[in-house]
């Protein structure tokens, strides 16, 4: 199990869609900025089958220092809570069953020819095929 960075995700999406990397990066960043703005405003974000992000307010309380046993005031604060949706839960419990039921939805397993990107006509009329290096990287990440 590893860590995927935003850059890696942007690179994968750009390669799969044939879009310019800077365009994909800007779109991903706008999406993330929009999420932060909505959550900062106290709004709930719901993505069907993926999950729900919401702000939970934690009341102020008195805790105890375990070393000295002295009472310590803990101020109120807000925390972000994520509750996984149906497809997310299914994918976490059984990734092979998820793909068998709903087809390959992993970025690493989508064939480039299957992707149609609206609005790229004129600038990039065709989807670029996945490079051999990207295929190998996707296969090795899928094994972990």
C-alpha cells in the first residue's frame, strides 16, 4: 500500500484523456478548492456512491493529562468527517468483485481508446494511447 500524490493522479488522468497536464492540474485544483470552500462554509458535500464529506463540530471539554492527571481544557473545534458511499465500501471490501460487477473503473485499468473527452476537438482531436511505461506502472500499482 503506497501513497498517490496529486501530481501522479494528474499525470495519469492527462495521459488517459489526452488532455494537457496543465489543464488537468487546473481542473483538479479547482475541484479541490471548491471542496475546501464548501466545507469551510459548513456545507455538506455528497458524491453519490462515492461518499459524503461533512463538518462536525466538537464541543469544548475538559480532558485529563495522563502524565500529571491535571485537568486540561480542550477548546471547541470543527473536524471533517468522510462517510464512504456504497461503491466505495464495495471496492474496499472486495476490489475484484467491484470490478467484476461494475467494470474496470480504476484509472490504471481504463484503455485510452475508451475515453472520449468533450471539448478537446480542434486542440487535441484524438486520445493518446497509454505508453508502455504507464501500463507497467499501472500494473505494478494494481498488484499492491
